[in-house]
């Protein structure tokens, strides 16, 4: 069953009667099962707004704003089970998409192409099985933010061929967690990623390829978590912090003047760093017992410094060319290898 508010109906008739307008609005309200909407606003409209509210099961919405719409807004609000939302903004400036989903097994996908100073926000607060995907291609100074709660959730953010874009993803697990974050930024400069996971058995993957001046910050609190960061290009920064036990942190950096920093507070954690290029820096701090560090630096001018405070820790460092190594191990039964 479809319900249109009086405002929505009036706006719909106005659009149908007049065609293009300087500032249009489309508001749709659905209350029932099996409903679907797919409104489209093209380049003949400016300062457009699409608002969709669904309250019920098995609903789906797919609004689009395309062909150089400006200062447009898409807002989804879904409450119920197994809802789906997908939106597209193409060639827009200062646009935003906001999707909010409550309950389980929801999915949200939103795409922005050739946009500037635009924003995407997705919030999913169900107990299990949420999926969020953000795509931003050829964009500048855009932001993507995803918030997911509870267990077995997946968040993917793709930002390619853009500059000064920001991706912020937060997952707060409950009981076991088992959430996944994947962020991909390619062929762009000065991009940033901020990934936070709270809970156990969480997985994070950050990829920043083919750019310079990019940064990644990853935070995990819990047990049996792992995070992997891959960066290629110059002057990039990767920062990983993990708290509690049995966690794994891996940095892979290719290029010059890159920096990898790891902080692990707990026991039985593993940190790995692989840096290819000149004048790269690795800084590792491990607090607790039975922690392990592996570091490899190739090319010239590498610098590695580490602190292990605890017992039965292991550290291995390999530098293929002249560099600087500074290691401090505090505690009993620690082991250090420097070829």
C-alpha cells in the first residue's frame, strides 16, 4: 500500500504539470509491505529534494539525481525488516544523501559521480546482517560516513580518482561482532580514512593506491581482530591502534617518505610492517606479554623504532639498505633478531 502526503502529492502534480522547475521537492511516504519507489530528478532541476519514508517490511527505494543537478538532497528513512535503499547522484555540487535503516538484514547502496563538496551518510542500527556500500567516483572534497551496530555487518567505501575525500566508518559489535570494513581509495591525493571497530572477530581492510599525502587511522577494541592497510605513493601515513588481545595489524607501504605507526595494548598481538622505498619510518609500541613484531624495510634511509614492554615478546627487523634502528625491550624472556 502506498501513501502520499498532501505535500508529496501536490509536488508530484506540480512537477508533472510544469516540467522543469528551479527548486523542486518530492516527498513519498509508504506504509505497508512490498512497496517500491524509483523517482528521478534530471539536469533540468536545481536545488532539488527527494525525501522517502518507508515504514513496513520488504520496501525498496531507488531515487536518482542526475545530469548536473545542484545543491540536491536525497533522504531515505526506513523502519522495518529487509528494507533496501539505493541512490545515485551524478554531476551534483554540494549534494548529500542520508540513509537510516532500523531492524535486521537491511542493505543500502549510494553512488556519487563527478560531485564536489558532497556528503553521504548511512546509519544502520539493526542487530544482524546489515550491508552498506558507498561509491564516490571522480569526486573532490566529498565525505562518506557509515555507522553500523551489532553483528555480522559489512561496510564498503569506494572512492576513486578524487582528491581530498574522507571516509569514516564505525562498527560497534555486540557479543562476537564479526563485522567487516573495506575502504578503497585510488588515484587521488590527500584522501583520508578513519575506521573504528569495537567488538571481537572484526576485520578491516584499507587500500590507498596511487596517490600521495593520504592518511589512514584504524582503531580496534576487542579480541581476535585484524586490520590490514596497503598504501602506494609518497608521503602517506598509516596509524593502527588495537586494544586487548590476539589482534593482528599489518602495514604494506610502497613509495618514499611514508610512515607506519602501530600501538597494541594487550597480549598475544602481532604487528607486521613491509615498507618498499626510501626514507620510510616505522614506529611500533606493544604493551603486554607474548607479542610479536616483524618489520622489513628496503631501499635507503629507513628508520625503525620499537618499544615492547612485557614478557616473552619477539621482534625481528630486516633492513636491506643502511638505516636507523632503535629498539627497547622491557621485561623477561624477550627475543630480538637484527640480521
